[in-house]
C-alpha cells in the first residue's frame, strides 16, 4: 500500500500554509495499490481531538474539508488508514518540516502543523518594502572628540583613535567585563551618514539600544526615558528621525524590557542615584515591585548576570511606566519619531506583556512595526515550557529570521545541500502567516553573532580580531556576495549589519562590534550590495511577489519571484513580471536547463551588471552558472 500527503502541495492541502481563523481547509491523502477499509483525518484543535472520515473524490484522493477554529491557535493533524485489520498512520516527517511525510505503525508526536491566525492581522506595508540596516551606535560614526566625551562620562575608557583595539577591563562591581570603552559613535554621526545609507538603498535603520546605561551596548538600561549622553539628546534623536524620514528612511528602536541595569534609577544597586532611591537601596521604592527579590536584597537576574536584574513584566506599576501611561516608554519614543520596536529576548517576555505592548504601540501608531528576537521557528516556539503565541496576530508583527541565517551559512559553507536549504525555507513559509513572512528580518549577521565575512572564510567564532589570509579572504568575499544575493532576493526584509557591506571581520561579541572602517572599505563588495539593493527596490516582485523554487540540487539553488496576472502575493496591483534567481555555491561552472512552462514569457534579460537577452525554447531556459556565482533573469514581454 502506498500512502502520500504533501502539506506544501496545494493538491494535498488547500490553502497553502497558515490560515485565518474560521477559514475552510481541505486536506487530501493518496492511498494507492489497494482499497482501504477506512481513511480518517485526526485533528487536534480547540484543545480536543477530532476525527473526520475522509471520502474518495473524483481525483481518487481521499478528502476532508473542515472549518479552522474561530480562535487563533495551532492545529495539528495526521492520517489514519486501516486495511486488513492493520492500522497505518501517515504523519509529518521526522524533522517536522512539513512537505512529504512518512508511514508509521504507531501514532507519535510528528503531526503536521497549521497556523491559524487572526482574520484581520496586518503588518505595516512600508516595512514589507524596506531594506533594513542595523547600527551599533558607538561604532558607526561620531562627531564628538575625546574631550567632549570626557565631559559627559569621565569614568569611561575613551578611545583617542577610531581604529584602536577594543579595551577590556573588569566591571567595577560585578564579575565579568565592564564593556565601558567608547569610540564616540553617536546619533549626530548617524544623521551625518544618512546620505551614505540612502545611496546604499536603505529605507529603515534598526538601532541597538540608545537609552542611558553604563555599558557601550546599553542592554543594561539605566533610564528608559533619556538618551544616553554619549549618544546625544532627545532633540538630536528627533532630528535624526526627521532627516531620515525626509530621505524615506525610518528608525526602529531596541526595546530591552525583560530586565534593567543594576546601575539604574530603578534598581540603583551601587548607590549612584542616592542612598534612598531604587529598589535595591530602598524596599519602599516605587520601583520595588518591578523586581523579583527572592530574599531581599537577593534578586533574580537575567541568565545569572547580577548587573541585569529581571523585572516582573506583569507588575502594574511596570506596565504603566513602559506601556500604558500617556508618556509610557513605548509611546514617548514613537511620538519623538521612531517607527517601531525590536523586542530584545522576546522569549523572556510573557505573551500577555507582548499583547499589551502591541495594543499600546498600535494605538499610538497603527503603522509602527513590532519585531521579536526569536532564534527558532517562532510559529511553534516553546519557551519555559509554554507554547508561545507570537505570530497568531495578537502579539508580534514578525521576528528576526535566525533560521534563514543558519541555513544560508550552512548551504554556502557546503555543510548542507540546496535541498536542505529549500526544505527548511519552505517549512517557515508554510508555518508563518503571510503578513509575518513578508516582514521577516532576514539576517546573516548581528551584534550577537560573528561577522559574516569571517564565517564565510572558515574562521572559528573564537577568532577574535584574527584576520583572514588573502586566499581565504577572496573566497569569503565570493560567499558574502552570494549571501547578500539570497538576502536581497528572498521573501522577507533583508537586514544588513553595519559594515558587512564593506567587508568587516570579527569573531563573536565583542569582536563583531568593531568600528566602521571608513578609511579602508571594500568598494567592490559595497558596489555589489548597492546593485542588489537597487534591483530589489526597483522590482516589486522581489519585495512582495510570490516565491517558487525551481531547482534545489547539491550546489545549485534556483527560485522565481513573480507577480501573477498583475497582482502581488497580497492581491494588490503590481507589474506582471518574473525574476529568476540562481545561485551556484560550487567551485565549478554548471549548465542548467529550467522548465518554465508555468510562466508565459518567452524572453528574459539576463545579467546583474552586463545585460543580454535570452529566449525560451520549448518552454525551457538553458544557461551556465559560473563557480561561486549568482545570476538574475528578468522577464520581458
């Protein structure tokens, strides 16, 4: 007996992927080479098991149609087939990636997933069209001198030269590094470089934390309502937002709401804010209820870091201060010009907190974006024993796409095949609501991971400031170009970590947070990023078009981005076009012949830089991909 179901094939599951609450879903199963006694669809939804008999339709497939739950949730399913007194179970595959499944003799936990989300869930349209640029503020560009900085923070290590090595010294009060050396990057410096970012094709900037804090990374917040003096003032922030907006660039802030700094106006462990202020110094402090004291003055801290005391996110006083008051933190900075929030360590924030944050952010600005830091498939993430509800339409708009980063690196480094890359990307496309899918923050490096060029050159994460050899650097640049190609042509929003576009190197934190090398850039690599960004910005199908894999085999990955019948993936009017994107990660050229019968075009323009017209023959396109190369084919009527 042959049994088959493919959750990523519309013949077997319709509609594809995530569904809105209350919508109709049809599932089909092939049972061949025998006539089964019964075929049953086993569902788990609304916290109960449901079994539906499946009936063979005119196509010969066994079919069942049902209504998705009216409340957002994950629905799980598999199939039960009986024949000659035996029972067979057809379930998801062992990796739980969707697509084709497998036959089991016993039921297991390998159910297929259907994400059911809010019917009216929408994410900001401007962000779907964006190219994002992440900036670690102290290390991008600054206009202050060492003397200026000394007046503001004389207790810090202040570098005299932009290109000095990172300094290390112990924290004055806690175990671990102080992270208090500064180079002078600031908001005024970012404002100065807005024309550069515009020339790069950027339309949104994500800033690592900018609020008052002891460290250079600012994840130890001292005062949520004030800009750190090393970075500037409220007026300079609003000026940055206004000048950026005039260039079509929006600013997104980093919200660190699961913990504060111990050295803060709220906790004041070291007495910097007076002896009778802050929860650690005064058990009667108005901030005392914010924190998780186990036996005063002992307290819980983020991952055991004593300088990062955890907060009770659902404490009413904390909720008022961060979310609900008229001048609450999330509202204040939106009023000052920010266009959204990236939520640090979203797994540490209760669903209820994120839902309240969404409510207050969207009331203040319905077009603001909310992105969560989640490192796995966010649709089915379990954190602290609880299945999270990030992407059901009531919390986040979207998340940082770490699975994209991991799979792109694995593919380009030849650790996994194109087949594996494609399977894992299709799994995300199947599990995520379309509104979230097209706003995924597609990264290949961040402030928490080693530099992509160092990765592509085969360096270990502990390489620190070690540089690639000339031969490995050449290979790394080829691979970085392919990573950028994938970022800028894939579904989701590409995010460039500052300096990756000019070839910055470095191991894990803090060596991935070096100063931008303004006097020593790789102009050829930067030109590649500019060209790819211009291509994305000029073709709507690369931003909002459908996605169709055409070939995933070994070293070769080819996919189409297209608008069909004058509509994009959201049913909006768009130019009727197809762009074929082809990548060869191998060390030898490959000749391909692609079947393009599904597209009506007979002529394509080939080339990222030099253009040539190529004609379809017998509905096939034949071409050669160079080693470590990528190619674009743009449809032409």
